[in-house]
């Protein structure tokens, strides 16, 4: 059985010539590399065990051509995905197929750590000295003086020297075999085919990590004919990227490791999803507040607990059988400006987790209140920590602003970190979002392994409610769930 599909279903319904043609430009080396890889897979008899990883790059459509297991990886992350496959299924034969922009630039960290780890996987590294798919930009392997779309005058010293990846990888302890080959004539193609097969065989024999760097032609971005591009590789690339074996260590069998357990019950047990169900206290979704979709934003400085409070709200909703999303936003501000989280609640399904105009804002500091306060929807609610916000801004007349000294209450309780739980109590008092027990159950659930903190958090929640008393009951905000 051929490792290539009989028909390439990439476009035009695989009809006519399109059924047998790839997307590569005439003279591109990827086709030959594919051929040698497919031949090695066939000769070693491992087609049914092989998984090819194709990340972003010219080889992005590899899965249209090779009839093996295929996984599409994010740019540069193919080695990490390959390791995941190998650890999950040690009997698989995993091939990470990458270009120079992918492996040597955005994926440099991934390939270095994967190689040093030494786990038996095979890496085919196609080096054509340019970013091919994205428009011919400067790549880590672009030659000095070579013109690209981002180095129109040629690569100079300010852009650094080209990376010799085969030599870099060969210096590591993990790999057992590293070789650089080329494709510009028949002799080199024979060597390339042998190198790819050896790299694959070492994995089949469970010997270790192998990498084959393939110097490849890119006539399109070199602005040369295929024959001229072959000559350019021979005359220009070889002095910088000399061919040959860079490492060929005496390999030892890697042995076996425990296979991953794909039993769903075992997985649920491992992640704690088999915990006893949390009781429900709602009789329905709080439509009386803001309709069938409620958006909340919680914001503060790093350490204020906005993210934890947001997760508690989302967990409380999910415990009641509703849909909920929690989207954190940290950024550089998590150490002193405004770190925030968006929470969406819906009876059936949240369609967009983003909350640009929140119905409810919980702000733990002045910058957060100033940044998000004016975006609160008409008829919304703002809860803020009056311990640190002395002069709140003017809100829309329909927006109810409730100041609660969250930090002071937390300090009185002897645990400053519970100010976010105080704010949740104030939020509950102001909106009646859920029955009180819904929030208390979520708090107990979150603190299962920290029983000493349950009592103080429950008290903080109740103190927050008392501090905000009178904020919601008179306006008929309670009772929707009765």
C-alpha cells in the first residue's frame, strides 16, 4: 500500500491533474523530501504506526499527501506535539516535518528541548534559507548578503549570522543521529534518501532522537529557475552549511515507559471530576436581572483576587446547571495596574465570552473603576472597594454604585486575602444573582483542600452582604429564583 494517497483531495475536488499534483512550486525540494520520507515509511513497514506533524509553513498541507496519522501543529510547536504523541503512544513512529522559519525561529526553544530530551522521534528539517509560505522574508538560515523582502539590501551584521541548526543540535547530549543533506543532484538525493530512512529506522528500533537537515531549493523566492536554484544551493549554501554527518552516536535502547491511560473514567478520577455533586439551590436562571445573558467584569491590581472571584462566580453558575465562561486578562498590569476578568452567564449557551459593556462591575482599586466604570451598561451595578477608592467617578444615573470597605473588613477578619470574598457577598446583596447557598457551596468546593480557610471565607461573604444591605431588596432585585 502506498504511503501517498492515491488522490490528493486538496482542491478542485481532486479531479484531473489536480488529483496528482501538490501545492509546491516547480523546483521546490519539499516534493523530494516527501518522496524519501514516504519510501522509508513503506520500506520499514510502519505506515499504520506513523504520525506526521506538519506545522505552519510551506509543508502545511502535508496531511493531504501522506496516508498516515496526521496532526497539524501551531507555528514552531511541532516538536512539542510530536513528544505528546510519542509519550501517549510509545509504539507510534512520529515525524516532525518542519521548515527553517518554523524550526529555527519561532520553534527554536521547542526543537532544542526536544532534542536534548532525546526521546525517539524523527525530525525532517527543510532549510531553503527563506520564509517561503509567508512571502520570502528573512529566515534564521538566510545567507549573509542574501536579499529577501525584509532585507532588500541583503542580510548584514545587524541581522545576525545564519544559524547552523544541524551543528547546534549535534552538540546536545540527547540526539543520537544528526546529518545535513542536499537535493541538487542525483548523488545528493541518494544520500538524502538514506539519511531520512536511517533517522526513521533509529526511531523504529527505539534508539533515540534523530534530525536530518535537508538543503532545499526555493526557486520562487530566489527568483531563479529550478536549475539555477539547484546551482545556487550548491555554490552558495554549501560553504555556510557543509553537508555530512554531524553526530552518529552509539545508540542504546530507550526501553519502555508507561502508556497513557485513555479510560475516561480514570481521567475524570485523576482530575477530581468524580467529586460528589454540588447541590443546586436555583429554580431558574436570573432573567429578572438582565435577561438571559449576564456579563460581569471583575478588575483590580495583581493580588486583589479578581481572577479568583471571577472563577467562583463562573463555578457557582455551572454548579446550578447554567453555562458560564471566565476569561482572564493579565498582561503587564498584573503587577500594579488593572488586571481583569470577564465572566458570562447564560441559561443555555454563552455565545461570546467578551464583556465590553458589563452589567456588573466589581472594582478593587481606583484605576479599575476609572477604566471600566463608564462602560457599565445602563441599569447596571458597580461594587467597589471603598477602603481604597475614596472618590468614585460619576456614573450614568441608572447605574447603582455600591461602595463596600472590602479591604478593611478583610483586615478585621485577620485575613487580607479574603477581600474578594467580601466583594462577592456585596455583589450578592446588591443583585441577588444566586441564592446565598449557591455562592457558599462554590466557596467550599474551591477550598476543599484548605479547610482552615472555609470559615473565614464564609464569614467574609456574610460580612460583605451585611455591608451592602439595602442595596437591592428595595428595588425588587431579590426573589427571581423563588
